[in-house]
């Protein structure tokens, strides 16, 4: 099969072996998305070698569950052992023996085919296009925030980072709290106005008049966490949605002195994400910058890494 393969750099390969995972479903990838984690992997994050990619919508072509064959699906990316205490009590997301699609010990979605445990799959409603469904995994990651922390209407929430994930989080939170998005892409003001999301450019943050109850960092940079520490109130909460390959030093003294709660946030629930997409509560069309064929994966990665570019999709 054709696939993108990463070892020091991204290359298109024509003769990759088909996935052959006993007891799993085989899926033909219809569309896959490049996210910031994939860009960090291309810089050395997780020391991953293989087929990257974890955002996808596909069609089941073989499965031990015949009713799934021919169905469009999206998939949760963590495959646990199913036997350990973590899997039994909390699920696969933190299984110490897990593999993670396109990130850890498992070939990913930048290929014609992938395989996943059948329990990881969710059927895609007919009312969703592939271009909408491919956003399920990152949208689920955005919904994870609401599983981890209670956010009230009265809460002042600062969201740092107006990239792909930040714009999904903003659409979820805009009616649930007093949200302020802080980012560097002020040229998107018409989009922020359309979504009724208050926006402040990073260059103008001196005008902020009060610290926030909650600060969410999805910048993917060490500087994002530094800003979060500055802008959160004592006894407030910082939520980190960033992954960054670069090593960096951080000063944790303000966290201790101000008794700030620091919450790491990763994968989230698929069902709320699918429901939100089906209800048309999330504008995904505005988030798609380009679609490339798989054989132009190198060019796709180059474009995805450019400043101001949102979601770049790959179509096998």
C-alpha cells in the first residue's frame, strides 16, 4: 500500500506492508488530518519512526464484526492491553502497555489502510461529510476539558492559541463561560466576529484588566505556559493542551506560591464530538486550509507548518 513514512523526514512510499493486526478491524482511509502533534513528530517528538497520523475517517473493509463492513468510521487512537488494572478501571488512554495510532508503536492514518481494535471505532452518521467527520478526534480532545474541570458561566477563561485546536475549543466554550481568545492571527477577526468570540491580539495583552479563573494553553510553545502563569489568578487552573518537541526550562515557583492547579489534557470522548458535529454546532469548513493527495505528503507537511495555515488534509 501507499503511505507516508517518517524516519528523520517525511517520505512517500509505494510498497508498505498492509496492516496485519489479529482481531482488529481493517480500515481504508478516506481522509486524514495533519495536526500539530504530527508536526512535532516530524521534529523528533516521541522519537517516533513509522507511519504517522491519528486523525481520520475511513471505511471498514474487514472485521470480526460483519455489521461494520462497508461502514464509515472514526477511531479512538489509544489501544490498550485490555488486561491491566488501568484498562479495567479507567480505559485504554493511560494503559502503560498501550500503542497509540501514528504516535507510539502503531502505524498511523497517513496511509491507504490502517487497523484498530473494533472497540475503538465509532460509526459516522450519514449526515456528516468526510470533511466534517475527520475533525472528530481533535474535537474529542477539546471536549476532554469539560470532563476534567467544571466550567461555569461566571468563570473568566483565557484561551491562548488560535490555531486548529484552539478554534475548536473556542467553539465549544464560547457559550459556557466568559471566554477571551488570545492569539497572533488578528487577520481572522471576521471569523471571530462570526462566531461571537472575543479576541485579543498577543500584542495588545497589556490591556487585560484582571487575571483569569482558568487559562487554557494550546499554543504548542514554551511561551504559552509562561503566559498562562502570568494570567491565571491565585488558586486558579491552568490546562495544558500543548505538545512540544523542544526541550525547555520552566519555573514552577509561581505554581506553588499561587497554589495554581495544573492539568494536563489529552484525548477525549468521541460521542459528544460526533453529536456536536451532527448538530452543526461546530464550523469545520472554516478550519480547512487545503487538501493534498497522499503522494504529495511532503508538500502537505510543509504547508501545514506555515504560519496562519489551519487544517491540512490528506486524501489517499
